[in-house]
C-alpha cells in the first residue's frame, strides 16, 4: 500500500481571525495552524509530499456558479475599497442580510449595489468570512484536491489532500460552514468526468456535507454517503442530512445519510462507515473519495460524537480494505492534538502501517 500527500504553505493562507456567531465575534476553530498540524501528520507517517499543481477554473466551473467563484476572488478587495475596515471597523467580509427566497425569489435575480449586501448573496451564514489571503487558501485547497485526484486517476493507489479551508458545506451557488469551494466535490466530479467511471464519496466529517449532497443529488455517476451528527438533534447544517434524503430523479438511491445520536461512539460510527462503504461497492463505484473530517472525535468542540483514535483507525482500515483507488480530502477536525492523532489513524492503513 502507498499513499502520497499533497500539501503546501498555502494551506496556512486563509486566516479568518475568528467567526461571527449569533452576532458575537468568537475565536473560531477553523484556524490556520490546522495546516501545520496536517503537515506534521504527513511527516510523522513519512509520506511523500507532492506540491499542488495549478489548475485553471474549468474543473471548478463544472461544479460551482462562476459568478460565485468570481465573487470569492474579488470580495475582500471590494470590501476594502468600500471602506468597511475603516468604518465601522470590520476588516473581514461578513454578511448581515440574506436573500431569503420566500421574500425575493418570485422576482428576477438582481445583484445588490451595496458590497455589504453582496456579502449575503452567496454566503448562508455569518461565520464564513473572507480576509486578505483567503482566496489564495481557497484556491490552494481546490488545486491540492485536484492534484490528489490526478495522482489516483493516473494509477496511484491513494492520495491525501491536506487542505483547509474545508469544502463540504459549499454547494453550486452558495458557501458557508467554514467552507467556500467544495474541494471533495470538485475532485469527485473531475474523476468521474475524466475516467467515465462511477465515483463513491464517503463523508466521515461530523457534520452532514450539505453542499456535496446537493451537487450530486440528481446524479448516478457520483454516489454520496455521509455519517454525521443528527441535524434533528439541533446540529449544523440544521436543514439537511436526514435519513430520508435519498436522491432525486435518476439519482434516487444514490444518496445515503447516516445521522447519529449525540454520544455515539466507535461501534455505532464504524458500523455506519461500513454500511456506507458497502453501498459504494454495491453501486459499482470504481473510485473512492473520502471527505476526511475528524471532528467526530471525542474531544472536538464542534460535535457530540465520541469516536476514539482507535475508532478512527478501524475506519481507516475498513476504507482501505474497500480496495478502491482513493482520494482523501481533509474537511473538519478542530481539537489540534486529536486532529493530528485521528487523521494519522485514518491514513496509516492506507500507507501500509
Ligand atoms: C467543515 C465543518 O466542520 N464545518 C462545521 C461548521 C459548523 N459551524 C457551526 C457554527 C456553530 C458555532 N459554534 C459555536 C460554539 C460556541 N460554544
Ligand atoms: Zn464538520
């Protein structure tokens, strides 16, 4: 078994400097240091490090609204231009008003004149802010995921994209939940397109990947499965991730959610991952993308799931034993010591250790 790792210092570029939650600026846990922790995991496992290649926007445009991509590229500079860092003193792009479809959806779409209002066009929460180097980090994460995807498409056994910011909450024309562009979905779509074979996604992040689900909901060429804290128990992303979301049209049956109760530990989590992997195999997927979040770990501040490091080791073993060429794209995981130990536990079986 062998696994390559894609990483560069651009994994540190995006610095949200906290997040705005219920109107309060809180510390936030999707911090730049996470990029260094991922590099530490790669070095400890002795994995070969590959620098990400630059890709043009085509693979992104195949998944996301180009208007949103252009917005993400320019939003911070436009925000500074509009003067908000001086008055009222906000140096991050933060939304205040949202285009609720019930209120405005019956009218033709119009982009607002105000840059403050623009901040609420594509973003669905107040937590997911943009700063001076954010777009460099956002693009890094996509390039690294595509580089990992190409390593596997070109015959590599497996590849780990050590990326932040994460991606699975971002969909066709919206972003949020600390995610901007959907790195794993862009990689999976690219792999499906260039190989013409079916791709399975197993999303083990503690939260439901609402963006990934939406992107592939009516398709059969990419099968989405997710194991996560039950949104019905009051957890992000709140509006989806329920078991009865099974796909639509020809995609019916190609989407499967495993919402878990608060306090669920290794046995329940590993069983759900096994069932997800079984579905991916049953559906005839020939390639696997793992949305590798470890925020289901026992000490993580962002979820009440209680998976142990040895539980993550079992998850890694059963995903590696599925035997498919696999791309692992990092998502969440916010308790730094556990981020290191749990990520390492998932990757080790792919490296043969
Ligand atoms: C990729 C990923 O794991 N995103 C998760 C984003 C969840 N954000 C929800 C925001 C909730 C803010 N938590 C405040 C905790 C205060 N005790
Ligand atoms: Zn998460």
